[in-house]
């Protein structure tokens, strides 16, 4: 088990009190230390994404529009609830570069699972639009790298953030080599289309009242049959923890055991399917800091079978 992070991920700033804050990264690290996991996992610094990796997923004009926008000091708004500070794009570059680096570690056989403790998050970022705290779609950049640069033919992206991963769906809408499975509160932000007519997009909406039972049922009845059928060679996880009971961002009520269960279930898939090389997991949402830290510990215990 390897964790990839980078000090620059603490330097993307939002206004005081904003939920998508640098303390999220520290809360995760603190809980990893408190749990003792710190001593059984190795850590790597994220490499910055290359221009080619960003362009493989995002529209050229959109990428150009981001350059030159960060302020020289303080924070400024770029779009609706999208904030930039002087080092935002440095942080975003490292968050986006962690994924391809993780793909290489898995495909080289160095590890079966990598968790990228990075921000800003990515799954709301569309091909040509920043959205929902996201600039570059980190998980899409990793999946695209696996397909185009690492000799992989089929990948699956599993997204359990409480918000639908509209950006990931937008980017891979016409890419049948990507199976996109998600659970999310519905109806809810981002209020985009969750019923595209594509066999490789498996959206499993959850009612606002949903708890672990409903979540696990969706994974067992929608995700797992789709995985069996699709036979991905690598699994990507958009790991958002904002469906937690204590997270004010949503009404869905998952707990640490649910995150450990889904993570162990996906690791079981890898262990029983020799063609599937491993798991690359990327932090998305999760805004109650203590619950976020504990949930990531549960996620890593599940991924690493600890
Ligand atoms: Zn979210």
C-alpha cells in the first residue's frame, strides 16, 4: 500500500471557513498516524502532471483560461464557488500528476493499491469547465493515462462520493473502454444528467435517507455485476467521504465500516481476477475533518486488507 501526496496540496487556499480546505489533507495524515497505519504504508511525493496528460482530458481553451488567473496574493473567485490562490495551479498539477504515477506503481507490480491524498479534488471538472471545487479531473487523467500510455485496454472508475461525478461522465461519455460506476445522493448537486443511455455508465442513485444497507445493496446489485461483465484491467476509485453520517454536505448516512467494506470488496475483486492489476484511489470530497480522517483510515484498511 502506497500513499501519494504533496506539500503543495496544502497551498491551494479557499476563503476562511470554506469546507474544501487544506486542513483536510492534514486531518487524513493525523488519523493515519493515530491509527498506526503510518508505519505499514510507504509514502511518495506526487509528481506534477505534464501538459500532455492535462491536454489528453481537457479542452485546450479551458486549460489556457486557467493560466494567469491565480492572484498574486489572497484568494479570488474563478467561477461559481471555485476559488484560486497564488499556488492553486501548482497544487492542481500535483493532484493530477499523482494518478499517472500511481498507475505506473501498480502496473510495475510495486503495489496492489495506491491512495492519492491530494487536493483540489477532480470529479466535477468537465472537459471544458471547472466546477464544484475541481479544476483538473484527476481520476480521468489517471484513467486516460492508463489507456493511452500504459497499454491498458479496459478500466473501471468507481465513484462513491455523495455527489455525482458529472465531470468524469462528461469526459468518458463516448469512451467504451471506461466503465463508470457511481453511487450518489439524488436528486442533488450537481443536477446534471444521471441517465445517459450508455451500457458502460452505471449510475446508482441513493435517496437522501439512504444508509449503509442501501449503499451496499447498490454496490452488490449494480457495480459488481458490471465489473464481472466488463473485466477491467485496473480499478480507479473516486474516493469521496462526504456521504458520511457526520458530514453536513449531504443527507446520506454512511459510516467508517461502509467505506472499509466497499474498499475490501473492490480489493477482493482484484485478488480474484488475475487480469486486474490493482487499485488507484483518489481523494474527492469529505468535509467533516475527524470523520474524513477516520473514513480514509477505514478505506485504506479495506484496500490493504489490514
Ligand atoms: Zn462530493
